[in-house]
C-alpha cells in the first residue's frame, strides 16, 4: 500500500515517474527548515520540522568546518552526504548545489538549501513542490518550506531568525521553527523535528563536534519537545561549566553555573546532587547537608550512591563528615 501511494503521489506531481529517479524509499519530507551560520561564532546549523517520522534522519545534515544541508520535499537523502563532500572539496554553497541538481532528473520536486563555513548560502525550490512552497535567502541563512498551510511561513521564519540576533544559533533556529508553526506550518500537522549545530572550524575530533544534536522522532507536539530538550541541554552545559570552574578552584563561578542549571531544570535531582557533593568536597556543609537531605528523602538510591563515592575519590571528606552525611 505504501509503495502504491508513493507511486500515485509522484505521478500526480511529476506527470511521468521513472523508477530510477523516484524511489519509494525516498521519504516524503514535506516540511519547513532553516540552514544558517552564526556570523559571530562561525557555528553552522540546520533545523527542521515535519509531519513525517524521524525527519532528522532524512533532511538535516551538518559537519564541523564544512557546512550544513537541508534536503526535503521528495527528499534525495544523498544530497546531504554528497553536498557536504562537495563543500569539503572546496566548492562553495552555490557550486555544490548546482553540482547536485545537474544530474538529478527529479530536481523540480526537490527543495534543498546549503550553507558553507563562509556564510555563502544556496537554495532551490523546484517548481513542482507542493504549495505553499517557497524560500527566503538572507545574510548567512536560508529558510525553506513546502506543503504549508499558508504562504506566510518563510517570511515568519526569516523575521524570527533575524530578530533573534545575538542569541545562540540553536536558539535562533528554534525561534524560526516556532514562528513557522505559528504561521500555519505543515498542512498535515506535526510529527518530528531536529536541530544540529556544529563548530565553524574542525579540530579533527568529530566525537566532540556537535554543539547541539537533538531529535524528536515521533511526538504530538515535536517543537515543544525539541524546545524542552534544548533547554535541558543548555542546563547541562551550565553544569559542565560548573565542573570546569571547580577544577580551577573557582567556587564562586562554579556555584553560579550550578545555580543557573538548577533554576532551568529544578526537578532534576542529579543536578542538585552533584552540586551538593561539590559543596561537601569544598567543606561547605551548611549548604550541602540540607540539599542532600532533601535529595535522599525523595530517592534513597542517591544515598546509596553517596556510600560508594569515597572509594573512587569523588567524595573526599573526613570520616566524621561522611558519617554525618550518611546519617541524613
């Protein structure tokens, strides 16, 4: 049934289906997305939302020090990897896009956008993409959409992204997606969303080169869930900053970072726990003990974990203090 449906849709859109060009395996990612480069930091990103399962595995592609690609509508997934490879060879965004489309007989049902590390942007909306379809190319960004409920989506996205100047790139792209949804969004509704941000320069450490890499594969309100995940990640970033401050013996900076994280995610016991352990290790029992007492009362497993920390030097207090903690 699925193959028959895809065949019918492709026939309706293209007029003549060729099996070697249009494949039932190609996802129908009719959607809205943004590719962008942060002019201040050099970071590059891509974000997307669609009424299609796991849109992030089809539409969004990015690599540190290379660029970002969004490939959608009747999606040619190879455009992601091939587009990045062309950028890596030294082509700019427009040259890479031209190369991809030159041999693609399905170009008129494709929608593709590319941004490179210099902020060059290229975008294509085929004339047989389903209305409402269109794009807007701005300074170091492009927004694109197809099968939208209204024709106002690209304008809303561009305005939200530009208004967010000065914020982190991930935040700005989220604002663009949220503006798209507020302007009508996908005519079919919502199902999945994704956000990727990578550094503008690579340190040849690909395992460390995803600033944001978040996906919501199937959800009733994917943008709200993506926003929640983004907020959680930002909170954990503050926790990491607090840990680094502790290593430098900057307790004031550490507590400021920890408190910011806990304020953003107040129900997360783990954030509270490691903050309390850090306080205990720095002999600030006045703050540490009440926090640990509340945590232990909510979940006794944290108390059991505390019992195991001295063995691995993660809790370095004297015997009297340790007994006091375990008596809570």
